[in-house]
C-alpha cells in the first residue's frame, strides 16, 4: 500500500486545536508521524473554512425561502414574517420614491396646421408695404372714403316697388315723420343704402321694425314689417332684403313706413334724401297707410 506522505500543508483537526491534555493533565504535543504546520498555513485553512461555512449558510437560507415554492411544499410552514417584511420594504420604499414623470418627458403633440389669415387689403392699392407704413395709410384711406361719401353719396335703392301712399309732414293734426309705401303683405323690403343693422325687433307703434345705420351717418327706419330677415350687427349692402311688408302696430293696411334720421338722429324728409341719391319718389295718394 502506498504510504501516506506528510507535507507541511497536511494539517489535521487536532493540529488546529493545538495542545491537548491527557488523562494525567500533562500537556503533550501530537507530533508523531506529522510535521509541525506553519502559522500561515493555519490561517489560510481557517479562512477557507469560514468562506465555505458562509456559503453553506447562504445556500440554506435560500432553500428555506424557496421551500413554499417547491413541489409538495404547500403551506405547511408559514413564511417567516421577518423575511416577508424585509422583502416588502424595498418595494414599498420604491413606491414612495416614485415620482410622476415630468411633463417635459411626454411625447410632444403632433403640430397642428394653423389657419392662414387673409392678407389685409393694400391701402390705395399699394402692395408689399411694411406694417408701419400700411397702418397709417389704411387709416387715411378710410377718412378719405368718409369725406367722399358725404360729398358724393352713392346711389340709393327704392325699398319696395309700391307707390308712395303718404308723405312726410303734418297729417291729420300730427306730424308724419316718414313716407309710406303701399304694397302687398310679405313683399320683400330692400335696404335703401349700405350700412349695419342696429335694431331688429319690437318697436312701439310699429309692431316690428328694422333700423340700419348707414355708411353716411344717417339711419334708415323700416316700420310695420311682417318678417325680420336680418339681425343686429349684420352688415347689409344697398338692395339687400332685410324684411317683408307687414301690417303690424298702428296701421290701417299693409305698407312700409320709411324714415331717415340724420347723423344727430333728427328725422328728415326721405324724399329729397332719396332724390339726392338718384331715386325720385312721386306721391300718388294720401291715407293708404299710416
């Protein structure tokens, strides 16, 4: 049989324990058939043993935690509450530390096409003017148009085709502040000039009326109308239909009562006003309307 060779690295448990006592209490070092191990060898072996022991303890702990998950493990052994608490605490802390993502991290919205504004009309027909020049010129153009309107007013339109049944002036002991056009009920009424509607609804004595602030500063009043076909704030041009002939309010028959107020809201005779704008009104008879 091969003989056991002894080297300096061959160390037994008894060598690690060092001195032992015999039955008589006398110290005796076991050195028979063995070489005395060195101190460095003892330290290396002790370190290796410590590492191996730690590995065994770690493996056993992992097996203990995994025991409920193993086949046949069941729920016979309740999990260690200390271990569960240790496992749950990191997740709980992660929830508390979680913060909502900043708004900047969100994906940017797709760009939306913006409507293109219509270009402003060029003042006096001059194109490609810088804003600091186009603005004052546009204002000057509007002022000149207003002056031109006053000096040379545009053509007016006859409101209805019916005859003038009553003129402006004193009538039956009272002042009649407009002219009446006798016409059939529901006949379209045309705006005599361009302007903006400032009233469209009930009116004392007229039943319903429409008032248009005209571009020259005057106001046209259409009374006793049956149907209102426009609304306050609407822009109308000369000849646009704004209402229909009615018989509402203080009226003796279907007709249109037309008044013209100057820029100071003074009621003036519509006949010369219309004549200055190309519309001659001839009075046929009296008393057909009121």
